[in-house]
């Protein structure tokens, strides 16, 4: 069997097991932050390739709690799953020959499909403007005591391409930039920028852009 496939199976089984143990410890203690280990550390298992195991665990166990499956206690895990699934899907597609990537360095500069690139640029511009507006609106509502936008909506816009707009709004309006801000905003937003750039280059090397 392919060693790479064996690795993915093992890391996903381990990740599922760790999340299962963490879930039951947290439920037993009635504290979402009192699980097996720190939430940020658990996210590293998704980075290492266990995104599928994490996602399955989230679907299986959060359904037992009732209410919303995605909440402030687990939102970092969900978005770590989504981002890492995209990254590892790219790796798997290349590893198993689904996608062939150009190896020549000059391809990074030449051969861009201008028409497709304009479409991608228009999409990213729209998403970043939307994310910028959403972060501004959330900041304004926070100052006035109004109903806040869900964190999932802000992170979702960033993940879908609006990460730069979200970062710009955060810096400009001093929103979600202090030390009390959840770590997944401080780490996640720049990570999404890297993911988007990697995805763009990947698609170009595959001849799609």
C-alpha cells in the first residue's frame, strides 16, 4: 500500500480518537475548554493531515449536544478543517496524479490566462470589499451595543477569499486586534492569505489559471 495513504489513514484515525476523547472529557466536566488538550494544539493535527478525522468527529459528536454544531467553543476546529482540507486536497491531487504541475520556474511568471485571472481578480475584489464592510459593521455594532455578526460569518468571508479585506478592516478600525482577541482570528486570517496565494499558484501550475 502507498506509504502516503497509510500516513493519511493513521493521522486521521488518531485525530478522530483524540477529538472523541477531548469531547467526552469536556462534556463530563461541563466545560468546553477543559478537554484533553488546548484547542490550538488539536488544530495542528488537521495541519498534519488529519482534517477528515477532525471533521468527522465534529459532525458525529457535536450533533449530540443539540443547538448549533458550530459555536465559539469549536469554531476554530471547523475552520481549521475547511482550510486544511483544501490544502491537503491539493497535495493529494498532485500525489496521485489527478493534477500535473508544471515544474519549470519560469512558468510562475509566464503563461497566465489573462481572462481567467481577471475573473479571479474580480471575485477576490468583491469578497475583500464584502469582508471589509462586514468587519467594519461588526466593529460599529460592538461600539453601539448592537447585535454582532457571527464569528463564523466573518471567518467564512475571509476563508472564501476576503482575508485581506478582513485584515485591513481589523487594523484600520482596531477590531479583533488586541490580546483578548481569539487566537484563531490572529492566526487564521494571515493563514487564509497564504492558502489563497498557494491555491492561485497551484491552479496556475496546473494550467487552470
